[in-house]
C-alpha cells in the first residue's frame, strides 16, 4: 500500500482505465458466460444496500426480510411456497449447502453421492470438501443422465442423488421426474441443480411437452439450486438454495455466539445484502410476465443462431433445450481459437470436442448476425 494517498480524481481515472481491460456484456461479444448485464433496477437496488451484512441479520432486518421474500418468490415459482432457504454467493455455495444437508441428515459413515457425468464441476470441489465419494452416472444419447444407471449406482452408502435442470455444457435437463421417483422409492435425498434453468424453465411454454419439468412438484425433490445472478439478471453474487423440509436447516447450522442472531446457515459469514436487494427488485419489477418475455427473446435468438449454424454445415451436438448451443467442425478447437481472434468469447468444451455459446439477455439480433457472418467466413474458408 502507498504511504500517501492519491486524489479522488486520480484514483477514479485509473479505475476507469483499468475497467477498459474488462469485457462489457453490452458489446455483444461475450457468448460464453451465464452472467449478464444486471437489470437497471438491480444496479440501483444494489447501490442502496451496499453496507448491508446478512451475516449479522439483527442489524439489517429490512435486508433480511428482502431475503425471505426473494426465497418465497423462488419457492412459489418452483411449486413449494413454504420452501426454506437463502440467497448465497452462487450455484457452488448453493450446491455445497445441499450436499452438506444430505450428508449430515443421513448419518452414514462413508457417504457417497450419485452425480451425472454431465453435472457442473462445482460438485468436484464439494465432494473434496465434504469428503463425499462421487459415483458418476452416465448419460443417454441426448446427454441426459440415464435413470437406470442412477439406480445401478445406489448402495447403502448413498446419501444423495443429483440431477441438473440446464447443464452448464449443453443446457439439457435431466429426467427429473424419473430421478425423483427413484429417490422416493429408496428414501434418498435428491438435489436438483437448476442454477441455470431455474429461472428459465418455468417460463417456457413447452416445458411439460418436452419433459423439462424439474421442480418441487415432484415429491422426491429435496432441494433446488437456482441462481438469480444468471438469468435472474441480478448483481453478482446471488445464488439461491431452497429446501423442501426446514429440518435440513439443522444440518447446515453453525452457532454464532456474539452476533445479533444466534446461528448462521450459509458457508459465507459476512455476506452482502446488496445482491439480495437486487434480486428482490428484479422479481418485483418484471414479475412472471416480464421474465417470460426475457426468456422468450433469448430462446428466439438461440433458435436463430442454431438455424444459422446448421446452414453453415456445422454439426449441432444436440438440438438446444435452453439457451446453450454447442456445435462442431472437423477442428472445433481451432474454430474456437479463430473466433476468439476475431473478438468473440466462446467456450471450447474438450469433453465433447465442441464450441459452446450461451445466449444471455445482453445479446441482440445484430450481434448474432455479425457472429454468424464471422463464423461462416472462418468455418467456410479455413476450418471445415
Ligand atoms: N451449476 C450449474 C448448472 C452451473 O451452470 C453453474 C455455473 O455456471 C454452477 C452450478 C456454479 O455456479 P456459480 O459459478 O454461481 O458458483
């Protein structure tokens, strides 16, 4: 740290310069992120609650109420009005709390968790941290976990089954109804990671036709992760964890002897109320109709891009379920690198040898058209 401070003007000028090194979602070049520009109301709400600390909720009863209301909104959306939970630092912490609850409510000495091979990498961290043995279940030809495989993985040490509603790599939805029935039949905790899909699938018109339903309507679903800092257009960090049964809270409780409340239930101690206020504000402003419009725009653009990609003779890994598109050429890694050189941020997924893009609200039709033009030039002339 410097000995003498600088002027406010200097500090801000330098920050502005440094900010230029970062991407701006609004430029429409980021096609690899599940985060997006926060909704304008989220930015305002975030600023209003900058000093709020939900780690010490007795000091911030207003913020605490916003968290309860945001959780209630999510619970109602996911068909369990009385679900209990928190707005935490993201999908990773939400999944961690679910696995902790599953482990500690089971009292099994050598706990195992059945995780689809397509599940998010956060489960690798979590299994390490919680000393859980991951048992990997394979997927079918549509990249959905195979329920028969899951059944075969069950042992007397199984403490949880995980399913994903919107996988990070392909956006596919596991057969949650079938998994829920398996979990119920065996009395096993069933966690659904809907970090991505939780604020999309409820607004899709055709969810039931396509077996995308995933929420607490299925009695075997014990907990759900759903992230407001993804399609919820809140500020970062905002991940939601919801439990059907409030008895799970005992398993994730830590006593806090000198704070205004006598217990915490989240992994993070001091935690900002600002993204919670932002989450609450977006829900209030948009309502279900507003969210449905945002999701429908993203899905329309996803379809536009997927048709354009097929016209370029690139192979789609699978028809898009949500707002994630994955495609291949003969040399997909090189294709991703060439796109990057032209200023497009896309992912390369080694496991599936494909290029992956995610269509978030910051992408507009004009960005998609320019992307397809560049993709056509690169793929047509040098890659295919
Ligand atoms: N689960 C899924 C399905 C995800 O897509 C992600 C992030 O992309 C996560 C969990 C982890 O979320 P976070 O990065 O907010 O911790």
